[in-house]
C-alpha cells in the first residue's frame, strides 16, 4: 500500500477539523453521543477526501531517465587521389651510386 503524500495528509486533516467544527456549530449538540457521531462522520469525510486527492505521476527509474547511448555509425573516410595526367608524370628518382 503506498504511503500518503503531504497533500493527502493536509487535505484530509483540514477536512476533518473544519467539518467537525461546522457540524458541531450547526447541530448545537451537547450530548456525548452526538459529538461522537459528528466526530466519526468527520473522520470518514476526511478519509474520503484524502483518498480522492490525485496521486502524483510515478517518476521513472534511474535507468529509464538515463538516455541510452546512441550508436555511432562509422563511415569510412574517402580519400581523394590526385589524378595523374600525361603532362604531370612522376619524375624518376635517382639513387646515389654505391662504392
């Protein structure tokens, strides 16, 4: 069973206090049975109000809050080669003659 929130406790408590005062003042009862009946009905009303307060949305777990790593798509690097034309032929490399 979930624990009551602060809003549920506040609304329920205020309902019990104010409805008890209102019913006691309006009924002007002085008997113990009348006071007990008003008190029990105020408690029932407070419980009803506390249970009907909307509950907060459940927070996602830590695993759900952390975004999943995005897979990196590796694209091979395209190397451009210089085109060789007839006028720009490579020069021959000359090596020094050995002894």
